């Protein structure tokens, strides 16, 4: 996946009311700062433009704009608190810097500048020092798509109340296989769309060479739903996950020389999570695709593995659920997508090699349901035949979990936010993929 050179730093709504005080001896709002004190114009604006304003600007998902000093200064203390607490930038993997292509984060030096700026009164400095405002793409970030799919009609979102996940199906009408190079989700109403997962559902049109993976079908058995429960979508199991949208999520652009093969006759399944905000509205989300001009050197395959057989006991603060997938041939792993709901609190992925060696390849110690992230490796993992990738998710079903809808009930697998999942999306390739 090609990483975009922007990062979204969204200050949480609970911090929006925090106002800045000016310490004794610090610069006033527009006065000259003391020596060695960072200023907005010279030091802070470049950091915000690089890391924050792709989301923190008018018309985007973040709750305030940080493009100008006048807009940023009232939120200075909130910015400092979010940075110190590790909430912003929104990146949850624990790994050395540079491990992932789509990594979001500040350097230690950038973090120090922002904290010292706030702690010294958040001076503006000389407006002549301001860099030019960043230029953001109009319309599609991936460029003009080759094809755009859209929900058949607008969906009405109420002003309040809990909105169950909605699923919309958009036929592609592909008459032949297509090679997907890039895909982007554009919500019709960013204020009401929390996240979108785009799945591709189609029957394989031809064998694609020898299998690379063997799924654990016992773990993935679909549980029976209780009488009167809302019917699951179609077969109840997601298709291949192609793209995600959530605050700060970048479009999917697959690495140079690779692409995803989409079989003919497929249907896009859009899992839509809407959140009411006090004002009714409508949404008509779009999905844009760009195709490779010819078959790639390496085919990226999209799959998933998960565990539906768990029960999270009522009140339990920590329950671990594992799932695994076996490699029956040499493979390359490009990216991993961990997904639980609001009781999920951390993830770990361990690669077990044929010689018994165990290596942690992804650790997400503070999983956040509000940020749906596909972790894309800068150096793809080369996995020998006979290996196993084991995912472990931990859940908090106790009253201490502020996001817990009901700590008094046992929780099982289900589509809805008040149910749970142990689901992993996986992008991989055979070592030698057929064209």
C-alpha cells in the first residue's frame, strides 16, 4: 500500500472546551515570544500542516480547523493533553518507527515543539514566518477513478438513537476479471458516517494456482442466532475486505507491481456504521476504483480469518480469544487488519515458524474501535510453508469499560456493536502468483 504524506490528528470532543492560560513571563497572544520559545508561525504551523490539517480543516471529519493561529490557539491545551496521553496522532501499533507504510505519528522533536509551545503561552510569532497553506486534492485522493459505484439511493439517518449497522449491496456488473490498483471510499455525509467497510463478494471464476493458506473452519463456524434476532446479512460471513473508511483512514493504494484480482459478476457489500448527532441527515456513500492497465507481477489476495466460537462472560475485565491461519505454501503478507467492537482492548499477532520460533509481527496494545486501520508493512513479511499466524484479541466486558453497552450480559459473535467479533483481514501473495 502506498502511504499518503499526511496524518490526521483529531482532538477528542471532551477536550474541546479546554482554553489556554498564559504563564507569567510568557508572550501575550500577539506579542513577541521569549527566546527559544516555539511560535505558531515559525515552528508549529509546519507540524500541523504536515500531520493534522488533512482532517482538521473546514469540511473534514475533525471537530475543529487548525489551519490558522486564530483557529488553533483556543485548543492549545487540548492538543497538549492529547499528545501527552498518546491519543493523538491516532496510531495504535507498538513497533519501531518505520515498520509500517501508513504509520501516523510525530517525531520526538515535533512532540517537544508542540508541548513547549503550549507550555509557554502558545505565541503566534511573526505571521511573515508562516509557510504556505497546504494544497489538498479536490475530490478523489487517488485521482480520477476508472469507475465509481454509489449506493442506489440515499439513506435517511435519524437525529438521535442507536442505529444498527446497515448493509448495502452494489452490483459491479463486471463481465471480466479486473485488476484493482487503488480504491477509495467517499462518504456522502462525513458528519454522520462513522466507518465503512467495503467487501467484495463473488464466486471465483477459475482456480488461482495452488492454495497458500488453510483456514481453521472450526473456529470460523457461524453460530446460530437466537430466535427473533435480526437476520444476518446474506450468508452472515463477510466477503473479501477491499477497503475501509474511518476518521483518518487513507485510501488503499496497493504497492507498485501488485494488484487485487476482482472476479467478474461481483457485488460490493458496504457495511455502514452511522452515528446520530442531533440533526437528521442523509448519506449516499461512493466507492471509486482505479485498475491496473495489465496483470501485475504479483497478485495481492484478500482474505480473512476469525473466531466465532467465543463467549465473553458478564463482568469479565479480560478475556482472550485466539484465531489462526496456516501457511501451506510460501507466502508474502502485505498487511493485517484487526477488528473487534467496543469491548475489544488489545491485539497481538504472532508468527509461528516451522522450527518453533515465535515472532510478534503486530502488537496493538490500545485498540480503538473508532479507528479502523489496515497495518501495512513497509517490508512485507515473507512466510515459509509450515508457518502459522496466530491472532489474539483481549476484551473488557466489565463495568470499568466506559464503552461497554451492557456489562451484565454474556457476549457472543455478532454484527452489531453491542455484540463482538474476533476478525482479521489479511492481504497476502503467493511467492509466485499466477497472472
